[in-house]
């Protein structure tokens, strides 16, 4: 089975370092698990919390929160980029990561996952 660790090891340079750093940050959070979905690492507890998406221009890693539209974004880091639900922040180097602010967003996303069940906004055809 293709693992998150294998995914990270296949990357090079700054992308690999940022992936490793963010993966370690997520996995140090109690009860968070990871799995490759849609060819990228996803992190979840009750439901999906976030994923790590390698970007080409700029060459970095976007930390994307699946319920970004429901987060406060008090830190001012999250950008929806025209997306309705998800929002993220891209880092090109580990030194660019404001760890305390990122941890605040992660904690808020986990709190949301724990306290408010995810309800799909999609409309289903009968």
C-alpha cells in the first residue's frame, strides 16, 4: 500500500522538507491519522481535516483545510482561491511556516471536526 511516508520520500528539496515538517505537525496531534487519497496525503479524525497538496508555481506545499469556509481565519493565512469550501496556505520553505499560527488553525479545524458533524453542501438529485 502506498503510504504518506513513501509519498514524502519521493519528493525532493524544499517540497520534501515542507511535507515532512507539516506531516510531523499533523501526526503529533492526538488521534489524527493519515492516508493517501486522490494521490495526496489526507489527515483525519472523525472526518477529513486537511490535506497536503504539492504546487508547481510557486513550487511549494499547500496545506488545505477541507472545511476552510467554516474556520475563523483570524490568523489571516487561509486563501480560498475562489473555491467554495476549502481554503489553504502555501509554503515554499520550512522557514516560511509560522508554526504557532498554523497550530492554531489545525486546533480550530480539529475542534470543528469534533463538535460539528460535517454536512455535505452538495445537493442530491432525487
